[in-house]
C-alpha cells in the first residue's frame, strides 16, 4: 500500500493540466511575443492562464507576473523593492520565513540594510503588537509568510497587512501553501505583493507568479526582452504556465468542497495520533492550513531517533511524509523554524510533517495512524526493568 502524505512539498500534476501541456507542446508552441499567427495563438493562451491565476486571488489579470516558481517570486518581491533605493532602508520579516525570503534579506544586510526579524510564539504566530512596535519611518517592506510550510500555522495577515498599509510601507506575503486551499481576495486584503507556486496546487513544477498591486514599483531581477510587463524578461514557459492556469481554475472550482474535506481528514488523523507515544503537535492547532499536520518527537534523543529516522521508517512502510530538520554533510541540523518557536535543538531535530491532498482517503488516514504508532512503539526506547 502506497500513501503519499507530502503534498506541501509538491503535488502530482493534474491530468487536465498534463493534457493541456501536451497540446501546447505539440500544437501551440509559438513565442507569445511574436506578431504572426503562431505567436498570437500562444499569446492568447498566455493571457488565458493569467486570467485563471488571477481568479485565485480575485485580482485583475494585469497584476499577475509569471515566474519560474515561489522562490523567484519571493526574490522578485524582496529585491525588486530594495533596488528602488540608492541608500539602505529598513525591512521587516518574521523569524519563520521560507529560505527564499531569509537568504535575499541576508544579502541585503550585507549591503547595509537594517532588518528586523519578528519573534513568534510557541505556535509560530506573529504578535501584531510586535509588528507595530517594529515599524519605523524608513520601513519600506514587510514580508510575513501566510501559511508556514513546516508547522502549518496561518498568520493574521489581514491585521498585519493593515498595520503596514497604515504606516505607508509595502506588504508582501508568501502564500504558496495557502493558494488553492483557502480563499484569497486581494480586493479585501491590503496586500501589495503575493507569491504563488504552480506545483503546490497540482500544476507543473517550474511555474509561479507574483501578484503586484497596481502602483507598486519593482526593479526587475532579469534584463532582456521586457516580457511580463518588463518585470520578468525571458520567453515565457508556455506549457508550464498553461498547466498552472488550468490547475488554478480547477482549484477555484473545487476549493469550497475540498478544503472542508481535508480539514475533516486532518482532524481525524490528529485524533487518531493523540495517544501515539511521544508525538506532540507543533504549530497552531486551529489557525492552521486545512491539509497540514506537524509533530515533534518528545522522546527522541536527537541523533538515533529524529525526524529523518521516522521519515525513512515510514517510507519503508510505503508512506511518504517529511521531516523539518535538514542534513548537511552528514550532520543533522535543527529546524530553524522550530528553534524560532522556542524548541530545544534536540526537539528541533525531531520535527515531522504529514500533508494531505486530493488523493488522500479516509482509509489512508486510518492506515497511516496505525503504521505510525507501530513505528513509534518500535523505535521508542523502552524502560529497562531490573530484577531483584
């Protein structure tokens, strides 16, 4: 029995998207910048996909800039704003951002920028009071992840973004894990920049988008032909973008049914694992992505029993989950997200994540719970009884 529970890492491409991509490769392969019939056919397809992705956010199509994925979108948001300034300014991020935010920000610090990293509570949530206190007259951008990929916590984005808007700074959010799972409406949310990724919502890998509110000025990362409103030069990857558009359209159609279904499965799995030895939920239990569960192993020693060990054992049982910690040069490194949430290095090496998706069934949930508890029972050190 094979059960895939790592949908936050990537999702299988939908058959509808694959079929469209094959058609584009075979029949609609023109360059959308060309003026002849072949090019204009591709241009029509490009703008259709832009409309489809825009509907995910209730946004005007012209605000969607296609990129290669969430990482490029995040980099374009951060560096695109920063490059507007000839002298370093101030920027705010949370301490639980994706590396596609933290690493560009580290580069800006080397260039003299001031950066405030907001602490989070034990559930991974940013305190709006802390954000208010961190805002300065020279704050030009605040970037707060919408739904944290490792622990599933959803931030109070509406409140946070309004604070930033009132201050006159720009607000960016990495919504890669949220889009297609929860409703997003940039007509109601005071968000200036928002990142998306195709392969997180059953589109192909290699495509993404950045929403850019009208009036927001960015300096592009790439120079060249001036595609995507001069914000992302390079001939558009039409098969991937078309697949992204198809996946976005279907996500909009199905979200009202799929999100509650995933939430119900998530809660069942949480309940079934409530008595699993040493398994303690991480993140905010209720302000949480509907498809997401995460835990730390409180009886783990951090070396022989950790998140990576559990991932390997579950894989041997035919179940795909993921660990939050990273392995560099053979040495297990604590998860920076769990460390930021106040976990010790030992516990920060023991994080695991199970994320559900379109193909997840009730039987999958029940089987996973049984197998995970069996694996934990086998791996957990048992007390030694001394005979007298």
